[in-house]
C-alpha cells in the first residue's frame, strides 16, 4: 500500500524475484511523479538501489555533493565531509526517483499497480491469510485482495496506521517551530547545501537542479503561507544566509510555498501480524537532517529482501528481525535530527544562554577535526552498524 519510494522499492524487489505483488495507491500516476518532496539521498542508499537494479537513471542524472556550508556570525564555514569520510551525498529529487521506480515496476518488471483507489481497509492481519479491500475508482465496486503479507507504505494517514491495534506505541516529538518550505525557479546560489543560523531564524538553501532550488525559512508553527509574499521571502533569505565574501542569492519566482510544523514520530514495533510498516507509516523525521527518504529506502531494502528470503527459501530470520533492524537506524536518525535542530535554531530563541551554547557547538565543528568527523558520519549515515 502506497506508491512512494518505500512501496515501489519493495514491489520492485519482489518482482525481480518473480513474486506476485499488487501496489495500491490513492493518487494518480501523474500526481506521484510530480509531488515535490525530498531530494538528498545518502551514498549507501544509492548503492542499495544500484545493487537491486534500480539506480541506473539516478546515477546518470543525479548531482554528487561532497561539502556543506554553515553560515553564522556573518561568515561562511565549509565542511568537506567527503574528505573526512570518503563518502558523499547524491541530489536527486524524489519525484524523479518515484518516476524511475514506477516505470521499472509497472512497465519493465510487469508489476500490478492500481491508482486512485479509495477507502482502503485491512482485515485479519493477525491471521495467516490477511485481506485488503478497496473501492475501484472506475467501477465504484468493492474489491477484496487475499494476501500472504501486507506492506504498509502509505504514510501517517493511510490505511496501515488506521489498522494498528490499540497496544501499538507511537512516540512523538514536537519542535515547536515551523519551516516555510519554498521551491524557487532560480539556479542554486552556491555549489552546496547552505545552513544559515541567524537571530531572526534558520534558513536553508538546498540545490535541486540547475534551474530549481529548495529553500527553508524558520517561521512560527501554523503560520499562514500568505503571510510571506515573495518580497518578504527573499529579504529574509538574503539576510539570514548573508556571509562575508559570498555573493547574494540568485532570486526567482516561487513555485511552491507551504508551512511545515516540525515534528518527529516513531511507531513501535513496525510489525503487527502479517502487516509490516515502512517509511512514513512507521516513522517521520522532520526535514532538519534530510533523512526521511533514506529511512524509507532502508526499510524497503530490509523488507523486500526478507520477504524474498522467506518466500523463496523459507528463511524467516529477516522478517523476524525486521522491526528491530529498522528501528536501530530510525532512532539514530531521530537523535541526530534533534541534535541538529538545536544547532539550526538555538540562536533564534531570544535566549542568550542557548545562543551561547549553540555557537560553542558550531565553533567546535570547525576547530576540532574529531568533532567534524563525528558530524560527517551522522550526516551521511555511515556508522559501522545500526
């Protein structure tokens, strides 16, 4: 359930092994291929896609990033994380990845997918023969699908979450801040991601393509995007990302403008009978550290491979350990997101003590090679074991 990166990756792994699979998606194919989402993919995740025959177009078209820049106290500080770790990031907008994955699943590997389904419901997940029902958008008739397993990859508001038993535990953390998410028809103003720590609030610059740039502006939670006309947006971005010796931002018309209330959640466990959660259905990490799509892909690799091992070889170890294996990386990324949030936002809370400790952390990153290397390892998700 769900034709995002997690659901389509699981489906592709199953089809490559000759396993019958049905993907149910509430939106149209055109919609999911255009929906603006994340764009940063960690190197290990790209290698995982490549190993499963899913990374060809990405490797042809994605941009490789090896450095990021922090801007605070009116100066820019570059952190060359590839020099520190030997690893890098890939920049590839999620709509392009989804386009690649749905083409491979439906058009190349012959996977069955139904778009625009309504009123999806799960039944008998604690039995050995669960079922999923839905309303066909063309006929209006109810359809019933008999399954061996169900992968719930349909997000926080999908049918999988609605079907969880009362004893499922959801842990949530609210940051108490908002981000104005912006997509600008303007070329990137730097060759890397920029993080701006400013008394007026955080600002972020994330290249997406030679013609389009993602920006973020810290704002009150629940703020109205209409409170941010283009002139105000660009004035705040220019101010919060200004640094000595750096050119001003290249401005352009805004293609998207929405407010994100920063929060995280984790559902435990990630398995309920024959229902396996993956991606945002199981956990959300705010875009603070650009981890969400990477976690979804990690879930999908583990789940797809475990299902194939069980169905093809009778080896259930991967399914039995799925939840624990996923949650180790999930909680590590949650912790890093919380730590990085303090770096981003600590200066802007009108609290001189908090601002002082935040600046101390920032200075440490650029005075201690060990601190910089530790940051790079978490930023890239390259710890030896999760």
